[in-house]
C-alpha cells in the first residue's frame, strides 16, 4: 500500500492527470447546467492532452532541428516531435468540438430560454 | 493511377465539401445535384477500387512519401474496399432521399447541410482506410462533429439530443485518445503493422491492457454498444428524417469496423484482459447487446426509437460473429454488417416516408398506412424478413454463418444469444404488423396523402431489392469475404 503510494508520488504528472480527468468527468455527470457540462468535457479533453505532453518530456533535449550536418545524429539530444504534433491536432479537435457544443447551447437557450437540463426536460415532456 | 485510388476516394467528397460554399454561393440549388454527382462518382471509383484490389492485391498508400513507421499509411485491402462500396452507395441513397424530406427549419441554409454530409462521408472513408491509430482518432472526430451538427440541424427537440450525443461522444473520443497515448507510450509507434511487431514482448504489460480497455470503451461509446448506448436512440429518433438513415447505417457500423481492425489487425497475439481472452469478451458483450437491445426495442412505441434499439441489438449480433475467432464466424459477422447497414438505412427511410406522407410517429399511428400504401407495406415486409432473418434475405445467411462459426468454436452461449434476439426481433415486428393491419381505426381516413415522390419509391425499392439480392447471392459474397477480407492469422 505504502509502496504503491510512493510509486504514485514518484510520478506527480500521472496523479495530476487522474485528478483533472476525474474532476472533469464528475462535473460532466453531476451538473445540470449545460455550459458547466461543456466545461467538464473540456477538462477531460485537456487532461488527456496533458497526459500526452507529460509522457513525452525529455530532459536536456532540444528542438528536433539538426544541430550540425556533419556529425552523426544523436537521438538522445533531440525531443521527439511526434507527441507534440499529436497534441496540437488533439487541441484543434477539442476546440472544434467545444465550438459545436457552444453553438448547440446557444440554440437551446434561444429555443427554451434556459440552460438548466431539468427545466428543459420538463418543457420537453 | 490505380495506386492513387484510396486518396482519390477520400479527396472527392472532401474537396466537394470544402468548395461547395463558394461554388454554390449564387446558386444554392446546385448543391444537391453536386452532392449526387460526387457521390455517384464515388460509387463508381469505389467499385473500380474493389475490382483493382481483387485482381491485383491490396494497395498500400503512403502520404507524401514518408515511409511506414514515420508516415501515415492507408491500406485498401479487401475488407476496406467492400465496406467502401457500401458506404458510398448508401451515402448516395441518403442524399437522393433528402430531396423531398429536406428539413424545413433550415430554410435557405441548404448548402451547409450538403457540405456536412459530404464531410461526414469523407471522414468515414478515412476511418475505413487508415492504418494509423491517431489518424483514426482524427477521422472519428471529424465524422462525429459533422454528425452532432447534422442531428441538431433542424432545431427543436433534436438540439437537446444532439447536445447529449456531443457530450458522450466527446467522452468516448477522449477515452480513445487516452488509450492511443498509452499504446504509444509503451510501443513508441502509431502504425498498426509496426505495432504488431512490437506487441509480442509486451503481452503482460499493464499499460497495454489499460490502454486497450480505454480504447474499447471509447469506441464502444461511438458504436453504441449496450452499456454505453444511452445517446443513440434519442439522437436517431429526433434527428431530421433525412439524417437518421445515414447515421444509423454508417456511423455506428464504421466505428465497429475500427474496433474490428484493432482486434484483428493489431492484437494478433493472445491478449488477455482480467484473465479473459479478448475474443470471448467480445462475444459475451455482443450477446448481451443482442438480447438487451432487442428487449428494449420490444418496449418502444415510437417507431424510429424501436428501429434504433433494433440497430443496437444487431451491433451485438455482428460482434458475436466477430468474436468467434474462426473464418466462418468472421465472414458471417462482416456479411451481417453489410446487411445490417442496408437494413438500418431501409428502416429509417421507411420511418421517414411514413412520417412525411402520413404523419406516422408511433405504433398507434401506423394503422393510417393500412392497405393504402403498397410501397410502404411491401418494403416493410421485406425489411421485416431481413431483420428477423428469414431465408430469401441476407439477414438469414448472415445469422446462419455466425451460428455455424459459434458451433465450430463450441460457443453455445453465443448461439443462444443469436436465437433469443431473433425471437425478440420477430416479436417486435409482429407488434408492428398487428398495428398496421388493425381494422378498428377507421376514423383516421381523413388523412389525404399525396402521391409518393419518386425519390421515396427509388430509395425504398432499391434498399428492399438489395436486401433480397444479398440473400440470393450470399454464397459468392461470403466466398469473396473469405478470399479477400480475412485478417492475418485467421
């Protein structure tokens, strides 16, 4: 038990990822306000992006542009660009989803005059 | 030229979607003709591609010359090419069907609607072809974002259904991405073929198992597998009449195809989750989905809701076939997937026609159709035969091969699941027919429907014919699947 706790504390980034993810998930599932749900959803997405960035950190490495063309390439001195590119794409996808979500929220508000899930459900009955 | 076909197939609808707002700026009504033309061209090119793949083997396409572990690879193999013919043909039918049922709430924004449909079709094409796990995520999201917008496009109740779909769908996508980053962290690659080489050393890795569980839950939400299906019936029921068929027939099936790809093309070794082999898990989940979905369908009164739950139960039947781990079961599962896509499209076309012509929404309204509409009742009979799985239709042969596969694997629970869900399907179609031919409701005769538009006759006629053709030619089609669409190692 103590060992497991210590192992978790060795990697605080994973701990932070789990906290943000569960926090967002909790907001998404328990709040009735639609915009709050979207905030929870965005926290979930951000936590995954955070995870992706944190596993790809390389200490003492630089940007992946060749320092010299004559010496042999040492992989250890360059950061891996792929996870960062993935992160950028994931951020773009997240922003697009959030945009559609907010547009739907605005349309729901115009139609029902409320953003509260329970009020809208009552009106739908 | 022929090795460029996968890229052409993807770029056709994508370029059409991007250029449509400009081309149709002055002439909005061109947009429908352009969509029909583009999708018809796509059907032709996909048939050409299938022909090419059958005769010359699979086509590997690498984007901008970056070779395999580095770049993104697309592969047009037998399975992808067959699914793509289906996808483009159903997309074309859905656009043809849209004409008379175009959502009135949209008013003049007709161009945006067709743009979204073409974008959806191109994203689904990408999912079918790609062999890169992250690329798959991007296309899943492009397809999902276009479907959220299309569900909510007509406003009203659909807005709320679309919002729920968006929240759950995004949760699914995030879980999938999380799974991909786990797998990337342990293997250092995203390419499926490259990952296969690296997995044998990692079979006991907890990160691999964790990542797989996240990926499967994420894709499970996207394909409306039973514990995660909550968003699906509501979204499909309240979506506009012209959108439900394309969503029901294509979006969930293509997510299922992505799952098949990962199970059979990446996890070739004996992967075990909590001491249960993964294929057994798939078969059990499929059995649960098949039975529970059919039970829920039986309880519905809204016909679109009933068909949506029917779709959930059929996803389960496909998974039962896939999970048997032998050639017969796999071919049966994929053959049933083809059938089910056609049947779901047909059912929602039918629900759309019934609503537009006769204002039918629930089972109680069905009596209005009665004997007045031979087109509707005739095609409903064919679809019922297909859904229940009676001999002249493709549904029968799909279930037949799935049961043969299950018997071969000695998996009697799966056989029982297929049979029970068939009985329940029979029960809810009996309920429908009982409602149609009920004599008591004569007071509704004041409904004066106009002539059924040509587009409706065409879509209902073609889908019903295809359901029967798939049955009549089941032997060559299954043989084609056995010859060209088998995963490595089966």
